[in-house]
C-alpha cells in the first residue's frame, strides 16, 4: 500500500512537470510565431494561394496546427506512451499510440477549423461584439459535441458495446429505476487495449445520454463496487450536473471571451495590426486566450470538485452497501496511481475531483449521520 502511494506521488509529480513544460513550450512557440515574422510569412503564403479571406483563415489554421502537432509530437509521445509504460499503466504498442495520435490530430484539426472560421467571421463582421457571438458559438458547439460524442467520437477511439453481464445489468438498471433516472442501456468500453486504468463516465446529452463503464473496471471490481461507481455517475444525471456544467461553462466563457476582447484589442493596437481580424495576429489571440483560461481555471476546477462531491454523497445514499464506495475509491486510487492526499495548491490548480482522502472522509461522515 505504501509502495503504491509512493508510486502515485512520483507519477503525479511527473505529470505536473510535463504539464508545466508543455505550457512553457507552447507559450514560447506562440511568441516565436508572433515576433519572428513566421506568422506573417504564413499569412502571406496562404494569401498567395487564395484571395478568399475565409479560405486563407482555414489554410493558415491547418498549417499552424500541423506545425504545432509535429513540434510537440515527441513530448506527447513521452507523456502518453513512455511515462505511462514506466509506471505500468499502459498496454499500448507504439503503432497503437501513433494511430490514436493521428486520429486525435485529425479530429482536432476539424474542430480547430470549425471554431476558427466561426471566430474570424465574428472578428471580421462584429469587431466590437465578437466576444458575445463567440460565446454563443461555444455553447452551440458544446451541445453538438455532447450529442454526437457517444455515437461518433468515442467509438473512433474505443470499442463500445452494451453491457453483457445480465445479472450486473439488471442490478444497475434497478438502481436507475430507484433513483428516478431514465437510463435504459449501459455500455462497456474496451479500455484494456490501451490502458490498465479503470474509469466510468456519463457521456452525451438528451436521449443520446449513456453511462460508460470501462472493461478494466468490470473485470477487477465486485458487483457492489461497480454499483457504487455507477451510482456516482447516476448522481451526475439525477442532480442535473450536465446542465449545470453547461450553464457554468457558458458564464465562464462569456467572461473569458470578454477579457480576451479587451486585452486583444489593446495588444493588437500596440503591435500595430491594422485590424483585429488579421490572421497574422492569431498567436497573440491564442496567448491571451491561454492566459485568461489559466486565470479562470481554479474557479472552474473548484466548481467541478463541488459537483463531484455531490455525486459521491448521492452514491453513498442510494446504494445498499455504502462501504463498497470506499472500497471502490481505494481500488481506483491504487489502480490509476492517484495521489491520495496532494498539496492544497496542487488540488486547487489541477484537480477536477476531490482528492481520494477527502472523498473517503466526507462519505464516511455521510454514512455515520
């Protein structure tokens, strides 16, 4: 147990260092693109290919994203493959990792292209109110992705199939009925092809909503422990957490885009860009968005931890064997190498779930009431 906890702390520190390095290198990349003339060169290059503004935007973003992907491929390989294998958390082959990386890159390109075109339409046509329109576009994109993710995006990376264990399925669907949650199908996700980690999640919006259970969870946990994890996910649905996250995210996005609007206008004027829709200034816009995102991140994470605590308490209140929740959390911490008691600053800045030690403490207090 102590050895696992030590490994978890080492893994956590490695992930934190990697995050900091990637953040600093991203800032350096954006600044080099902005101040070296590389962004201007790229803009002039695509302008030579087409006189259409939106085609120029699309070509610029695709090339920009491709350069970033290739430059950071080694760092991604270290974090997503070498580090995971060092701590015995990955089952992936190099070829498997590369295939998944290419899929992510292509999907990211499509999303970057769609978001970028919408953003530059707003910047060009509504220079004083683009932040408001962009918030609306963010909300629309989030809803669309929420609806298509379970049926189109997740199956691109993981094989999903209806839960085959009849006895367990009846147990879980009975819990759904008792909790007043209209879930008719539970899906098993083949995580073991890539990872040793166990996981479960709510995916989708509306009628397409479903609960996904990793095969690594189903194979290594008792039915009562799986029920406890499942009940946590039901808590998110029954307590309307998806809608709350959507509403909170929209409010945060509104603040974020307004702050970006103010800072970007000042920065563009200082650097003598003729118009804010000049694609040459994209690295500046990305830098400001990153800065504002980092400033607002602790608030977002704090709200997510609050919702996770509510879902934990919901689970303990609605399962027959509350002790199974604590057992499942301990197993998850060991299997996924989650540090049980991170420092307070680390928790505030990096954790979207409460630390395991806190989850055990407040759910134990709830059971004793």
